[in-house]
C-alpha cells in the first residue's frame, strides 16, 4: 500500500523546507549497516571504516530494521530551516518516556526476536535509560563521522533547498513534487509516495515539511504519525560527486580552458549546483583569494550570478554560463 498525505487549503500555504544534522546522523548509521545499497557513498564508507568500527552501534542496531519502522523520536522533524545538532539532540533527550516505550516496541517488533532479546527487554523496561544510551551513540556518530564533513554536506543540502524553492515559486506544488523523486505523485490535493507500508494522513492545516538528505538515497522516507509534523525526506541533488575531488581541468573542455584559463574554466564547469567561495576553494584546491577573484571575473562576464543564503554567498551559473560550460 502506498503512503498518502492529504492537503487542505491551509496546508498548501504551510509547506516548508528544513535541514537536519540529526537526521543525517541517523541515516549515516543506516548507511553503515547497509553498505551494499549505498553506491554513491562507497568512498565515505571506505574512509570511515576504521573509525566506524570503534563506535559501538549495538544499542541502535535493533532500531533500524530493513524496511521497517524506525522510532520517530530519534530523529524528530526539524523545527526551523537549520537546527544545530545539539538542539535536535536535546529534543530527543526530552521525549516523554511513554512515547519512547511505544515507539521502541513498534520498531523492535519489525525485527524478529528483538523485543524478547536481553537488550530489547532492557530498553522497554527503562525507556529513559534507553534514550540516554541512544543519544550517546548518536553523539559519537555525529562527532566522529559527520561533523568533520558537515560544512560540505550543508552546502549541498542548502543548494538543493534553493533549487527546489525556485521550482516551487515557478510552478507551485505540482512542479515541486514532480522534481523531487520519481516515487512522488501529486494529484487532487494528495501527495502519494509509492513505497512499502501503509500510511494515510490528513495534514489538518499544519502543512508538510520537506527535508533533503545526503544519506537517504535512493529512498524517499515519508510518514511521521501525530504529534510529529508530517514530513517527507528525499535524496538531495548532487550526491554523485559529493565524495570525489575532480581534477581542476578534467570537466572543462580544452576550448573552454583556452578561452578562460584552466582554473576559471574548472570553476565554471564544476558549478552544477550553487556553491560558496569556501566550498569551491576546497573542491578545487585553490586559495580563497584566487577563487574570489576568478568568480568576480566570471560574474562580470555574465556567466555567474550570486545570491545570499543566510551568512553565505552562493554562486551559480547563468543560462549563458551553462551554455558556455557545456562540452
């Protein structure tokens, strides 16, 4: 049975985007436990193999059943456009123990024998203690595996939000959902997600939260029962090149290199997604001052535009810039 999310008139006005470092942490654990499904993240898995082996994930492993229910309280929908990991973790720690017990029981039931195992029984008998153990695990995963790469991940997620926000402005929800994921279908005020399981929710005026994710690929994750905000987590654009460091001139055609110079050509050709000066400097191995100067020239030539996103400035190609960069 597919998932259905039914919109009323007020819900149409209350759709928003959010970015969640806690969600990425939870999905990173799932990626570690199901590496065979994560083609795009193989370089990250190889780099993190030794560190991940020392983390101790036994507390959370029974709560990430393959295709089953993962407790919502472990990764509640973000409240703002971008909450800090610490703020999100504090919300998990404040979850009512009865809700914790209910969601733990539901998740453990999706793994045969988990509820009757010594760990499962201990969790259900002491949900407050389970929360302490689980949040400690998530904190270790965050600081060891995610925090060092978070600036890069955040850049990609914010670029995805900017892209889809423009699609929403240009064509409304129909255009937005058509570009998020092939499993999403928008018709007659209902968003349908083609996936295993069954979920039917009338949004009731609270709207829908859309959360791009690096580690959710290839799935769309929907649901969240009340009292949680109705949420759809979808794979962010641009993850194919996330963990690779392309050669400065590899993607730029030789004619473009002769026209602009190798570094400017590489910067222009590599801007498939909006990026900041800092991200481009890291990606291409160039000094910040050099990147800033090159971007200024490309912008003055009408090949790039710049817009502010929070405290950062993101650069992206203009239609002319995309035409010039095309091999």
